[in-house]
């Protein structure tokens, strides 16, 4: 094992902490990706190019800063402001929430169609389809 000199209890806590942090960062990147997909066109060209580089191309703040000729702090601030702006759009329009809800309903329909098709499952599919159409 690579970490022979490290006590097991510290390694375990450190390992769990690192995994939790990575999951949180990944979820934040996914959320930013959804925000960009739904509302990215509302950003100006400069904001869009920096946000794309950081979120979609997965470049570091330093890499984006070097490519754009601005400071790393400037990139960080711009990403934070763009995310806040996009979150504000989402809080008013709820497009991502609606999309996620409809996606869950479609998955439910898909699951029902993979089972034996009965009258009960067909009525459930019709009910779910009606819910989806009402949301649109």
C-alpha cells in the first residue's frame, strides 16, 4: 500500500473528505452546465466565452485567465457573477426544474414500457403523459 506510514484513521477521514469535496465540485459544474444550456445565450459574448472555457471545456481558472489575458481573480469573479445571474434567471423561470421533472416522468414511462404492458400500466403511462403536457 502506498500510504503505509499514514495512520489508517487519518487516511480514511482524509479520503472521505476528498471524495465529498470532489462530488460537490462535480455537482456544481453539472449545475453550471445546465444553467449555461438553458440561459447561456443571455450572457454577453465575453461572459459566454469565459464561462464556456471554464465550465464546458473544463479549463482551470489559470488557463482561462492566460487565454483571455486577464487575472485569475478576474476569471473567478466573472464565473461567480455569471453563475449568480444564471441562477437568478432560473429562480424566476424554473426551466431547469421543469426539464428535470419532465425527464423523471419520461424515465418513469420508459420503465413502465419495459415491463409487461397491461391495462394498468397503459393507464399509468397516459396519466404521466397528461402531467407532462400540463407542465408544458
